[in-house]
C-alpha cells in the first residue's frame, strides 16, 4: 500500500498487525500450538511488519528528502527492532519477566504510524521549525530506536488466564482503556495511547535507575499498573 502511494491505509495496516501480534501468543496457547519454530517465525514477521514497513513508510513520506541520510534513518527501526527481538528471544529462554526490557517493536511501529496519521495533514504546525516536520521526526525516530535496544522496563500484556487476570487486573483494565481511546479518537487516540505508554515506561525506568543508583534497594520494582 505504501509503495502504491496509499500511505494512510498502509499506516493503519501496521496498527492492525500490532493488534494481531498482541493476540497470536494468546491464540497459540489456547490451541496448545506453541513451538520454537513459531517463536522464530513470529520474530521474522515482527521485523517485517514493525521494522521494515514503518521504515519504508517514513522514507516514502518524508525521509527520502535527505537522500542517504534518509535511508540510514529509515533503517534504524528494522535494525534496532531486530536487535531487540533477538535479545527478547534469548531472555525468554532463561527467565520469563512480567515486563518488556526495551520498547516493544510493535509499539514503536504504532507510534510511527500514529505520527504519520496525525500530522500528514497538519504539516503547517511545524512551520516554525527550521526544517519543518523533519526537525521533529528525526529526533523522534532516533529516540524510538534507542528505546528498543535499551533496558528500560515497559508494560507487558498479561496472559488472559485466571492467575494473570488476578495479579495484573489494573494493567488489563488500562489495556482495554487503550483500545477504547483508539476506537473513539482513531489517529489522535493512537498518539495519546502510545505517548502515554512510552512516557509511563520512561518514568518507571527513571525510578528504577534512581533506586538502584542511590539506595540500597536491589529488589525489582513492583508497579500497580
């Protein structure tokens, strides 16, 4: 769709892919069809849907104006996303955490889609910047890519089983609030939800860093949502 010039539909397809990605593990567990092969295939799919596709969207939309620099910037989402997924696959073989280490690649992709859907018809908002929208999108792309390879904790969608629902009730409620906000406000809703999700992770990450650096508390941080 992006290659054919239908960037809006392409951006929404990336968001829809994120929804399916949130459900595929749940469906695999319901069908008792989990496997090492499925895990690796899922990661390859994630690199394409949430790394290559958003990078191509960015390049087609605006980064092509920067020639080789634009190609490098557009490559950051798939490259950093692949690194993040490889680390995730290794981590899950040793211990299952109740949070994500680093920004999940689908969230990064959804945020890029949200930026395009929200601002592609509002480019005049950035007229005050020296290079217009480029002055805004370049640091955002670099930040999102860095967050994927960071170790900052971000919320993980709990499993929909009795124990997880009881333990992570607030997190599940917040997850459904996210869906409701997106359904009501659409492109603006995407911006609100994923901006909040990222900022929440950064705040929690800052608290964890402070506790480990300046206190004697070495226990993992427990957060209500």
